[in-house]
């Protein structure tokens, strides 16, 4: 179905998306000169690249600004998350992506906000307030937007020393991302400093939606290279978790590493109002070169699986089944996928002697009939040995 592939990008040729138009912004105001807190959070757009709009996300109403960028503290109801995020303004000014290497005062303030691990107060002069919500399948939603002329951070940031070090060192962006990841900094934080041009030899601003997928991909590909030398798991493991109308079943089975995501959009769910839509994408040990047709959700689902295998020094075949139900009434961003799969991997798994048994058990918790999505599974019990022989330089154990 076109809506599932489009997700609001107007591939249908219309001048507006009727699904996106259904969401209304809360009524908040910015004065011409105003001081507000930021969670901290920043946004870098992609429209007009290589000139882009960038700025901090500003809290317009309510207290406890730290909750706005912390999904762990969110309600489990989609409408509550939307209501919270609609009181977050996306502020911006225009910059060349190359300006990150020699930032002006405004961009330096944005970089400082992105680097902080605690809330900051920001004073700015605003104009051109746009009362239109920002809804996207990859990014977290937000409310009004506003252009700023001048910006100043009025409180003291707390910046990890490692961030300052990798920003000053002549490190490639890939290596800088991994050094921050090995410091146990969350992926959302690494994506933030990556997007404002603090990482890499040649400093550049990176649109937020690109930085999210890039960081997921960089970390995952590095973990894959290490996992290739690990022993395979012995049993079939099944993990399950559900939140925000997204149901996840994750199956690990004895094999050299391979991964598949199957997305099942139920009838009357967000992007598939009329029919069930099913899509899938997969990979082996080799680097995934083409961007997934399942968009950023593919990379968000893959990373927690690789983290689980890496932490246990094992490799396996992996199948992630994501069933999107009508309860997922508004797009909240790919963090729903990343956190959903991560929480599944942190649960106690069920154990099975065969892949077919694990698939059968997973199907009992799915609402869409197995007969519709099972044919999309690329990796089956019969293919596991052949896949292992193709992807491994070592002979299979006897």
C-alpha cells in the first residue's frame, strides 16, 4: 500500500497528507523575546540541503523539561505522548552544513545545547511562528515552529569530557560514534552531537532524520564484524514485547548471523487504513549497502538484537516480527521500534528446539493470521545450514 511506503512524504501526488492533517497543534505562544528551557534537544532539517534549518527544541508549557526527550518516562498511551510533544516548539535559523567547522555564535550555542546531558535555559528573539505540528515516521513529533534571530544559553551545560575529546581529535565520524557508544552514552545523545557537526574530521551539520539512521547503522555494522567470530547459540529463543500499539516478536535461532524484519501493518492502523500491508527486508554478515525499503525502522530494530548477541558473545539468525495495530494512532518516531525491541531482548526468552516451534508460538500472540505473513520469512529452518555455509569461512560444527 502506498501510504505505508510514503508515511506522509506525499508520494501520492497530493499537496497535503490527510493523515498528517488530522493532527492539530496545541495552542501555545512564543513572545518576541522569551526565555524557555530545552530538554536539551536540537533539530536539524533536511529541506534546502546543503543549507539547512537548525535550532533547539523549546518547552512551551508544563514543568520537568527532562521528560520531553525521555521515552522511559512517557505514558503508554499514544495520545498522551502526542499531547506532551505538542508543547515542544521546534525553533530554527538557517545555516550552511559546512558552517559546523567554523560556527557563528548562534550555531555554537546550538552545539552546546546538543552536547549537554542536562536541561538548559535558552533566551532567544523569535519571529515567524508557524502553528503547524511536525509529525514524522522517524522523528519524534513536536508542536509549533519558530524562526529565531538571536540565541543565548543562560544556564551552565554539563558536557561529558569524552565528547569534547572526540570532537577535538582528528577522528573519522565512524570512529567517534563508536568511542561515544563504548562510553555507554545513549544512541539518542550520539545522534544529537552527530547532527550538529561535532563529530568527524570534516565537521558538517547532518539532518536529524539522517543522523538517527546513520548512528544506528554505524554501531550495528561494527557489532556485526565482531559477532562474526562468536559461537552460534544452541537453542531457538523467542522474546516478546508490546507498547504503543506495536507488538514485537523476536526469534533467535542457531545460525551464522542473519537478520530479517517483517512489518505487518494491520487494517485500520495508521498508514494502512483499508488493508493489511506486509513488507520485509533482510541481510547477512556482509554490509547492508542499499537503504532499507522499511525505512529507519529497519535499522532501529536491528541494533538492539545485535547488542544482545554482542553482550553474550554469540551469533544467531534473527527474525523480528513487528505488528502495527490500530492503537498506533499517530507516528511517534523510530524510538518506538528501538525501545520496543530492546525491551523485548531484556525480557526472559522462551526456548524451543526448532525454529518452526518458535514461529508457531509467536503467531499465537499475533492478530494477523500466520498464513499471511509466514510466506515473507526468508530464513527458515531448512535454509539455515545453506545460509551458514554461504556466510561463514569456517566449516559448520559436526
